[in-house]
């Protein structure tokens, strides 16, 4: 799919990895709808839309606002996520609700909202951002791990349901950007847990997303590993 002139919605597109994705899609000529939960962190080269995915009506409202301003959505990148430390014996129902609402339910309802119209136009692409943690869990992040495992499974199920005109793929990430508060020692330890002995960067993620949209026309239901070999290390 050529990006020029297409409307792309990137959730969590105003900061960190999402910002790199938004900027690259805009650079390639897409009309980018940049979803953000709070005030944008930087210029993503697109149009900003706010939505709180813990609220039941937020998804439908977001889709309506984006399409009213930019036209039908041809590309959806489900990037928004919450990543919070949740020690096993301290996990609450609210922790589960927050991680599942944002990391799993919102991507589904966003995909459901756009896939029908994509199928009618016989063209559409959905990319879900998952985490190598769905196969090799982070200790102390149980609801997050489960939500990302669910998103990987959702990718395959959606690809089957939305075929043949809507392609659905995922990118599974290793260490790309450290969370706030990571010490130099923690960063080095994370790098050593990959085969490449380094962190990835947001631009590498953005290039992979663009590859799946533009070039990988025969790929659907795939989970593309971009983890520096973390699963094998």
C-alpha cells in the first residue's frame, strides 16, 4: 500500500515510539491522525486527537473525529499502551482493568470500527505493537505481559476474520526505549539479554511498520520480531 495520501491513525502517537512512527508516516505523505491521552510531547507532523481508552465511548468518538477531519482511515497502528510494575501479590482489579482496557480492548474495538469500512473499500492495513514479553514475560509485570500476549493472539484472529482485503500484522519489540528511572546498570543488563548486545531505537521500529504497510503485501497474521534476538538470548 502506498502511503502518500492515505489516512493513518497512530494511537499513542505523540510520544516515544509512537512519535517516531507518526513522523515517518507523515514524511512519506500520509495524513496522520496522532492519538494522545494527554498533552503531546513533540511535533509528530500530524493532527492531534485526544482520547482516554479507559472510557467505554472513547474509541467510537475518536474514529468519528478522525474521519470527519481527515477522511476514511486506511491504516491503523495500535501503539498506545500502559506499562506499569505490578508485583504479584499487590495486583488489583483496577490494575487488570487498566492494562486490558488500553492494551487489548481498545486495539480490538478500534480494529472493529475501521475494518468493516476497509473491507468495503477492499484495502486496509492494521499494525499492532506487541512485546517480546508475550513469549518471555517481564518479571513483576503480569497484567502487562498477559495483555500483550492477548494482543498477539488478537492479531492472528483479526487477520483471519478480516481477510482477504484487510491485512493485520504485529511487531514484537525487545528493548527500544528504557522506562523512566532506568539506571545505567539496568540499561546495560537489558542490552546484554539480547543477541545483538544493544538497545533498538524508535526509527528502526518506524521503518519496520512502514515496511509492513508498504512492502509486505503478502503478509497477514504475522508477528514480526524486532527484539535484537531477546527470545533466543
